[in-house]
C-alpha cells in the first residue's frame, strides 16, 4: 500500500522538462486516479 492509494492526482508537466504523459506512466503501478494531465510551456 502506497501513500497514493485512493488519491486523485493532477499532473502538470513542463515542455522543456518532464512532460505530463511521462509522469502519468510512472504513476500507473500505483493505485491512484489521474484526473488531469497536461504539458505546459512556462516562459
């Protein structure tokens, strides 16, 4: 059981860093629900 079990997650990735879908793939083995995932450009 992890600290993310049953949690709802919002992911905001960075275009020049780690994109949102990559973070979402890393969270797949955990028992959490990704409710929003996006990759933004912060300038």
